C-alpha cells in the first residue's frame, strides 16, 4: 500500500453514485475543495456513524465550499439503499474493482479477528482545487470524523 500524502496529485476519477449518476472529481473540484473519504462497507455500524456525521455537518461544509464524496467497494444498488435509509445528502460512490482505492493507496492487507484479507483502510483526503492532496485524515474515530474534518478546515 502506497498511500497518497500531502502534496501528491489526486488521481482523477469518475465513478457512479447511489443514483447511478457518473460523478467526476475534476467537476467537483471546480466548485471548491473535495473531501474524498474511503470506508469499508455500507450499512455497517462504523460506516453508518461516519456517513451520518458528515450528513449532519453538510450545511457547515457547504459554507466552506467543500464537496463530500464517500467511496466504498459496494455496488450501486447497495449504496442506493444505504443512502436512502440514512438520508444521505452527498454522493457515495461505487468502486467495485477498488481501482480508485488502489490509486489513493487505501486498498491493502487488513487483519480482523485473526483473519487476514484485502480491503479498504478508512482514510480521508482533502483535495484542493489545484488537484493536490492538502491534508490526509488518518487518525480519527468514526463518530468524530466530521468534527476532525471541520476543525481542520476552520484552522486552515
């Protein structure tokens, strides 16, 4: 796993969201900075808490011109159910072949209850309008992710 760091150029991508619409990072960057957050699996407890925190912070993120894009290896129909059930107000994107997760360096070996497997590491990247990573969020609890992001944005 070779995770992107501050100053790296973010890989440009187009992925389908929960509404089966193609979302492009380059188009989102035209509006302002983009928070790209990777999460392992829709509708699991940690991922739900993280997504709902961002949902509830959307108004504040909007005032900072930050677009939120969540990415997981889930198929579009599963994302659609997750977004509808949790009333998500931002795009969550399907990266079934984990090509984008690979490009960001968040796909790799994980261990859980003695089992080793490949999966997404929960990391978030703030991408500036110049297309470069301006900050990597790698130390947070899922329930505090939105606060960590907002505090960074306010201090920047």
